[in-house]
C-alpha cells in the first residue's frame, strides 16, 4: 500500500501544488500500517476514519465502486491479464 500511497500523494502534489491537509479513510488495515502512517506524518497530513455506520463515507464509496467498474471494463476491453491489472498504472487514463 505504501507505493500506491506515495503515488497518490505525488499526483496530488503535481496537480494542486501541495499535499492534502486532511485525508479520511475507512477502517481498512491497509491504511493503518506503519509505512502509510509514517508517510502521512512526514508530509504533515492529518488522517482519520469513520467508526460508526451513520458516518461512513458513502459518496466516496460510491465513487470507488463506479471507478472500479470502469477500470474492469477498461482492463477487459484491452485484454489485460490478471498479472497486468494494476489500477495505479491506468488511473491517469480516467
């Protein structure tokens, strides 16, 4: 997850000229490992997650689902094999 997080931060910085000040995660363990936490702290980025069902990130979850559907269509149409399906490599195409 750390290489993916590094790439996201790099793209954010290139696009907006700065790093985000705050990020919100779900409670997935992939976001709460030493590497990701260190990366966020190194860039002075505050992070938090929603712990109750009433405060879930519904809009983000819906966006993620839509993006996932579009990416799988993209992979399928272009004949990507399972080993070549890396979302981070094709994200700029969206």
